[in-house]
């Protein structure tokens, strides 16, 4: 009998509520603890917090107690990365998979002499101390760019890769990670484009992961931002957007070599269809590869239930599932990887191992 990997779940928010059932359901994983950030969740059953039957695991904010469980890995789903928490977990010899806007760490913190971000140096030092590994993903950035790189495996040559996330995000309007993007700001608000660039810097890390997978070195990473505006007042779940203010955002992160864009991560996020310019959300991830041969891949994501039965929470849940599962499904590879910050460029193939079921 193969020993199951012991997992501590970190937080119980929207993404975590999809990760916990995926951990419990996995034949090679065992949930042993849950960290609660909110005091009102401490002492409650992990199953109750994550929409499941009781699991007999009580949430706690006692980090030492969780580390004393000697977990193999922490599934870290806090909204934003906390470098000090990463250091504490890794330094204790516990691996981390995370969906918290972390891929390489290069978009975090200030640079040290020589150009290495302070956050990267701290995380790497803690990982070496504990002989542990940290891996970050999500759907995008993360799995979408991984998929694009895999598709190049049938090309003889290629000159440009474009990945477009084209999504109506109005179902996620009230999510906390939407707040920094400036929805509802007036036209030409000072500093808005710079703010969006800063808030999406993790896509620059995704470009670096792609470059590593493809064996190239980028000369430059460049971001451009454009907006579309509401043509009427929008009353969205958890957010009000006034007529004439920002209701759609297009963010393009380019990786460039010799002054030419060789890869592009294009995010088109719209809050419904009542916008000008009339950008259209495809509700898909679209990959175009200018190569030999030319490739186009459209990844449509559909619910495993009748569309007529779908409610708002069901649509939201799909988004949380595709965010969390790339991290959860990578746990066995991360636990087997050498110490340090690792990306898709370093792991063996990540797939839905153990997930084939007659459901």
C-alpha cells in the first residue's frame, strides 16, 4: 500500500471549497488539517466550512499545531501570497502548492543587488533550510500557458504564441481580487493603467515560465492596458458600475526577443455586454501559435450538469475549480521535486492522476 500524502489546507475561501473535496477524493492524498484565517471559523469542522459532510478535522489558526501534524504539503489558497508564511512553512520542511498569485516570485517585492527580488531570496533560503518545494499555478496564469507550451510539441518551428483569456467576469464582480483593478473608475482616471499593470505583474512571471519551458531567454516583458466603458448603470453581484465608467479591461503582457513579441498573454475581462467599445467575451481560452504548422486551440469549459439547472453559484464554482485543481493535481509531483521554487518547467507532466471515475 502506497502511503498517502498528508495535506493541510490553508484557508477555506472560494477556491479552498473546491480544493478540499478534491483532496479528500484523491486516492493518494489525505487531509489532516485546515488553517482558518477568520476567528469565527476556528473550531468548526473542515467539511462544514467547505460544503461537505463533517470530516472530523477542526479548523485552527495555530500554525505550530498544523506543522506538528507533519504534513507533506500545504495547499495554500489565500488570496495574496504572504512571504513570511511561505518561509515558516517551507522552513519546517513542508512543501507548498499555491493559487495565491505566485508562479516564480519575481513579481513580488523589491530587488536585491544583482536583480534578485527579496521575496525570491527569502523563499529560496527557507526552501533550502527545510528541503521543501513551492509551486504556484491556477488556470491563468498557470495552466493555460502550460497547455500552450505543450501544444508547441507538434511544431517544427514557431515564431509567436498568443493565449487569450476571454471571459465575462460579472459573476465574479464581488470577489476581493477584483477590487484592485479599478472597476467603475471614470474614463482616463490618473494612474489607472499603471495600477492594472502592477496588479497583473504575475503574468510577467508566466512569461518567464513559458520561456523556460521553450528554452529561450526574454529580453523584455511589456504590458499594455485598454478599457471599455459601461453604456448604462450596471448593478452586478457585489459591485455597482456607473454609466461611463470602466466595465471591461484588456491586458496584454508580451515577452519580447530582439524587439519582437514572441509570446503574448492577452486577458479580456468584461462585466457583461453593455460596454463601449463593444468587446465580445468568447467565454474560452484561445491559443494561437504562428508556426509550422499553424495551430489554434479553443478550450471551452462546460459544467457537468444541465445548463438549465445552473445558478450563479454554479458558474462561480466552475471558475474556482479550474483555479484550484491545477495546484491540487500537482501535489504528488511537487512533493517529489527538488527543493526550491519550481514551475511547470521543472515538474514531470501534471495531469488528473487518480481522477478517472465512473461517476
